[in-house]
C-alpha cells in the first residue's frame, strides 16, 4: 500500500515486557509515545509511517502536473484543494513518526537518498486530464481501503492521524469519480481518454496493496502488533469487489480478461498484476522515479534559504525582545 | 545542515463552545509562524474558531510509569460519583 513491503523488525527484549506489551495491544489499548515499546515495534512504525508520509507528499506531483491545465475553474479549485489535503496528510504523518524519535529532516534525507520509499503508484505518469479522474477514483480509492482499518491501529498518534486523513479522503475519491462521469458523458474522444486512463491505472492500482503476504512472517508480526490490520490480498479483493460495479456504471471496461464474478465465493476472480513490473518500479526503474525524486530534491534545495532565513529572523526577534526586557 | 524549525503542539477550539483540543503538531520558526501553519494544516474545513500553539518542549507531562500512583487513589473513591448515593424514588429527580 502507501507503505507496502515494510518488513517488521525482529525484537530481542525481555520476554516478560514483550508479553505485557502484547497484552496491552490485545486488550485494544493504544500505545502512546512515552510508553515502553519493543525496539522492533518502534523501528517498523518509523519505516511504515515515514513511507506513508512520503507517499502523500510525492503523490502531489502527478496531480500538481494538471492544476494549471484543468479544463474549468471549478475543476481547478477542486484539484487544488485535493492536492493541498495531500500535503496536510503528509504533515500529519510526519508528526506522528516524529513522536517515535526521528526528525522530519532525517526522514526527508532518507527519502532523497533512497533509504526510504514511497508508494510505487506515484512513479506512473499522468498523461491526460482523464488521469485526474482515474487517480482520484482508483488511487485514492485504494488508499481509503487501506487507511480506514488503520484508524484502529495500536499506535495512538498514527491512529489519530489516520482518523483525520480518512475524514478528508472521501472527497478525493468522489471528485475523481465525478471527473470520470463527465468524461464518459462527453465526446467519443473523451470517452476514449477515460477508458485509456482506466487501462493504464488498473493494474498499478492493484499493485498498491503489495504482493501477497499471507505467508509472510513480517506481516504476521505487524498484524499481531496491530500496525497492519488486513492482509494485502484481503484488501485487494475488497477493492476489486467495490470498484468493478463502479466501472460498469461508467460504461468502462476493466482491462482484465480474467475478471469474472464468482457466485460461489461471492467475490470477483481477477488477474494478478505483473509483479516483476512492481519490483522494477520499487527498485527505481519505473517511468517517473527519477523525475519524482529530482522534484523533491529541487524543492528541498530551493527551500533551504527560506528555512534558514525564517530561523534567523525568529532568533533575531527573540534576542531583541530579551534586550528590551 | 541548518537547524530544524522547532515543533509546536496545536490546540483548536471547535465551533460549539468546547475547550481547546489537541489536534496535532507542526513545525515553525516562531509562535506567529506556528499559528499560520496551524491554520493551514488543521483548519482547512472550518474546524475551529480559535487556535493555541505551544512549543512542544515547554510542555511538562506526567510520565506513563506514574500511572499507578497518580490515578489509582481515585479508583477506590466511588463516593465521588452520584450513583454511590441511593435516594428513594419518591424524592423525585435529584
Ligand atoms: Fe492522502
Ligand atoms: Fe487522497
């Protein structure tokens, strides 16, 4: 997902303390920043929340690409508000990660030098206006699927950030679907653009949930700690089941020949995405990886003098106030 | 590497006359800047009518290991709750 492939860290602490910690989680208690926690829990969370935060921030880029070219003033205002929300989501999450003892600057540096990742989906380009529809509908739709259960995660600051995010997220998906609705009601060309956007984003959206992890030890540990609430396959299935009827409503075809309603299971059967493509994208070889990191690097470098000047100004004001007292 | 902007905790009073409530934190160079950032980050949908910001390092918190000594004494004082006192029905609402 936004934080896929996060490996849980092994933990080697006093078994009694570990058991007491697990009991708190099993009882549904929230873990708060100053509480004792296993080093592995802390490290895994830093990686997961940091990756989630980076995804929100980098996720602004493919959509920011279209703000100045939105077809109407209303769509422009909608998209601007949506992208601004994503910046907010990134900030909520960075703050949640910071309560675990990592600084925002450290996390940014780890993103820029590749030690930390962000969601693979944002390494795909947004080629037409219809992609703004597909991204809101499918990418935010997939994100919601993952984020709703995380509101119950065991780490208090993370859970609270998730609650705020989920409140804002449904507008994102609806505005995307709304764009799709107007595209399919438009000219033949516009309808074709909508279908093309779905074709390109369907499988990358399925990849957002990450490869199957039902046998993964890491995933089992994270689920015991309640920092992962469902397996990747469960969430992917839920996403397909909810999205296919929406595509039908739009009169669009999901680009999967294997897609079929299964009467017995009560779910859709569907084709797996190409996982070799996924691993290539994660490794840095997706269509836009270099461009995305370059954009983040430029923003970081260009903003350096602002960050420094604000601090210098604040210090000068403080000194002046002290002198006057 | 320049110094990071300090961390501020943000408290917001919602529309309906409730107390300020902690909503999260932000980074800012000084208090004025912190209020501006808090406005941008935490009140994009009319969530509040008043913002407080406090530098995070100025906050003194009770420690989690004090949980027992701090709160246990309150637990056995059930007589602090109205339901401890049985009042006959004929007395009426009290
Ligand atoms: Fe978001
Ligand atoms: Fe979103």
